[in-house]
């Protein structure tokens, strides 16, 4: 075959194409490709040119590619970009909040008067123009959409050579990267051949016709367990390096038993395995994403990605630095945002791959490695909370999974499935319970704390990102679904989770401790508010468990009292970090999901519990009992606070009472409930 390769490329390629219909011709072509793409030989410019001439079948490659582009009828854009790329998002045209389009497609469409913005991509993305599952067809540019579909196809014999050459390129690519799976070096470090092969494949992907050939080669099974061992050995080693022989060679190289464990495999399986093991190398990720306009490939890729999701979650927990986590997270989201923005595709994955259960399981597994016992009132209780000092929490390893979960439940049909599934809701509430009661602070009364902890940063962000953001996404979906049964099912599961949490905690917090993180209670408040707003449900219809409310009342009240104590300086020896926590609790970025919902929970308790008991809890928590007692009782009462702080604490409790009576952010906005606090 070396003599054959010395011939003029055009003549040799034309001869091979002319003989391709015969067994001799196919054998000859496979032998040429085996010599040309031998792993020990560099993938040089000469090799690349030979591949182009072979694909073109003796015709000038540029002319051949230009002819193929005449048959292009791609309905979608699919342009892939990386971090810091400037793209556009139109809220009027997008049916998914993650919809984005490139500048050319934006200016090629009609978005006059629309609510759009230009943004700099943080994790990378791809253009959704032409995809009716992500955006309305009115927002498409003139180059994309169903009007681009064409019934004309290239002649069948025009692609024979391409269908023979492209699988061998994948063979060579896999042989280059497979030995590097256990290497600590970058996939492209010191290996220019990988770079050149991927660049060449990306170049071929620019046309829809050859992209379809590449996608077919990617998803087609290249090894079948039904092939007997004798059939595999029977293959002549001098014939083609077809995918059967390629994977057979891998079996002998690694372990035949390991290979036989798989019922089937495709190049997509193999490359996705490599992408995960090599921490999502950018060049391979970009190549895989460039093929997404092909719907058959997109479905297959999404299925494989979902099957590998638990493995991806474990990979995130193995990162040792913040930079590694950020880099890996961006790469994961770069892929997942393209897959999970498509409602019909996500629905298919939820039904066939159990995607929602897998996501929640991955989150629970992540949190399991960070759990530790918590003290309440000086005693260890059965409840376990996350340790915010662990790398998984500090480095936000959970962010890609949460981002994907939010992206998925923004589709109303998926949110409906989630909120109707009691088992799934129970698992989700178990996750939220892990965050409830975390980062508990104890008041220092002796020497000033030597080293101020910084874990409060991680605690605030995990509550907002992992608990509150999904909650608001579900509430937004419920307002569209307008399903009362679904809403009441969520409230029932939250109530069960709260009861389970309270039984594990068992004790009430002391006056000298406070946690600012009660997402389970806040989730309850948010859904009660939504049910009242959407379905006009009276408080009597909720049938609150008064015993449970009585026990839970102490926790948000403890926060309000601690905030007042911090303001008076009673927590000064805890350092600046405790003041920062109190300040963040009131910041607009956090207050909507924390302070406002705590106030509403206290309003629920005020309306349902005995007024004297409710006021007694407030007064006792603020340490101002002596201000509300007769002089005869004052002598035996211990104030518990310095004289300088008395007035500020009294002012604090009175302000809280006034807030509960006057705040109408989540209650009192409807005529039938306008006076429920004063009843």
C-alpha cells in the first residue's frame, strides 16, 4: 500500500472510488486507510490532504465540499461558543430561560420591541435559532427554521468514500486518547495528532451532509456482544481497521472480560467515557456539541449523558481546588444546558432515564460526604447537617447539578411530574433538611474568638442556590400549571418533612445560639403563600398541625432576637463574621428567600396559635420579660441583659410585633384574609 500512496492523490482516490463497489475495492481502500492512519504515524498535513481527496473520491476537495453544501438544509444554527462569548437572549421569543442565540441570528431575526439583552457567556453555549423546542419560530432568523427543509439529497455514491474514511478517523482518534485516560497531563499536552484530528473532524462538520455521516458513525454500534469469540478471531488482520476490529483490539489490549461486559458500544460511548475521565477537555466537548443539530445524535448523546450523570457528580467531588471545580463545572453546564433546554427531549429523559431521581440522588450523595452531628441547646441530636467547611460546599461542587435541576423543572410538564411524585418530593425534602440548621453560631461570652470562621459564605450561598432557587422555580411553574391537588401534595410532603426534622432535633434552641438557615420552614411559608394567592385557600382549609407550629415557632423567633442582640453588641466577641451574617440576612439578595418568609411563618403562627402563648415566646426570646410584669414580680425577675441593652431589646420586640401586624408582603392582600392576624 505504500506504493499506492506514492501515486498522485487524485488518480489514486478516483481509482479507489471506482472499485469501491467490489470486495476487492473495499479491501484495497481499508488497507490504504490502515497504512495512512496507522497510530505510529503522525497525522500530518499530508495525511489530512489524503483524507480529503479520499472523501471527495478523486474530485477536488474544495469543489466537492462546495457541491455538498448545496444540499444543506439545516433548520438550526448550533454555533458553539465558549466562555466570554457575547450572545443574545430574547425573553419574548424564548420558551426556555436558557435560550440564547448568536449575534448573526439575532440581527437576522425581527426582535424589535422585544425584551432582550446582550450578555457575555460564563460557561459557554450554543445558538438555539431554529429550534422550536427552545424558542418561538417568530424569533428565528431568515436562515433557520422549517422553511429550510429540502427533499433533495446528494447522489448515494457521493458519500461512499466518506462513510468509509470517517469511522477510521474515529479509530485513530480513540487510539490516540485512550492510553492517556490514566495520565495526569492534558489530553492535548504533547499530542498534536489529537488536536489535528479533532480540528479536521470539526472542519468536516461545517456542512450538514458530512455532519450527518459523522453522526451516523458516532451513534452506530461498533461492537456487539452477540459476535462470538470465533467470529472476532476470524477477521483478517490485514483487512480494514473497521470498528469491529478496533474494539476487538481494545479488548485484547485491556481485558476481554471487561469488553464483553458491555452489550454494545458506539464511538459516542467511547468518546464520552474519555471526556469524563479526562475532565471534559474543551476541544472534544466542542466537537461533541457541534453535532447537536442532528436530532438522532442529540437524542443518543442526551441518553448517554444521563446514564453517566452519577459518574459526573462523583467527578465533581474529587476536585481539590476551586479553580478545578469552576473549570469542570463550566464544562458540564456547557453541555447540559444544550440538552436540558429542550422540553420534549427532557421529558423523554425523565420518563426513560429517571432523570429527576438521578439528579436528587447525586445531590444526596454529595451531601452525604459532608454531614456531621449538630448540637442544639448544648446537646448532640439525631439530625445531621452539612459541614460548610468541606470542599464540596466551599467550592460549590453542587452548582452544576442544581443548575441542571432548575433548568429541567422550569419546563412545566417536568415540574408537574416532580410535584406529583411523593417519593421524589420526600427525597428532595431530605436534601433540604440537610441544609436546615447548618452553621449554628454560639455566643462567646469569655475571650474574643481568635480565628473568625468564614463558613457563613458557603452556608448562605448553598441555601440560596440549592434550596431557594429550585423552590422559586417550582412555584413559578405551579402558577402556570394551576393544579390545586399538586400544590397540596407539595405542602403535605413539606409538612411531613418538617415533622420528621423536628422529631430528630427534639430540643429548642437556647438563647445563646442561632442558625440563620431554615430552608424547610421557608419552603413551607412560600408554598402556603402561593396556595393562598393562587387558589384563595383560607387558613382553615390548610388544617395546620398546631402542635408542630408550636415547636417550630422558636426557631425563626430565635433569629429575630439574635439579630437584635447582635445590633446591641451582645455578640461582639464572636467577631465581625456574626455581624456579616446578620447584615446578609437583611440584604435584598437574600431577604426575599429568608427574612420575608420567616416573617410570614411568624404571621401564620400568630394567626393560628394562642395569642398569649405567641407573645410570651417573643418576649422570652428577646429577654424582656421584666418589662411586661408588675412591680411586685420585678424583684424576683432576672433581666439577663445589661442595662444599656434593655431599651434596644424592648424596641426590637415591639418593632417585630408591629411588623407582623403591618407587613402585607405575603398576607392580607386578599379581602377574606385582610384581618386574619387580628382575629
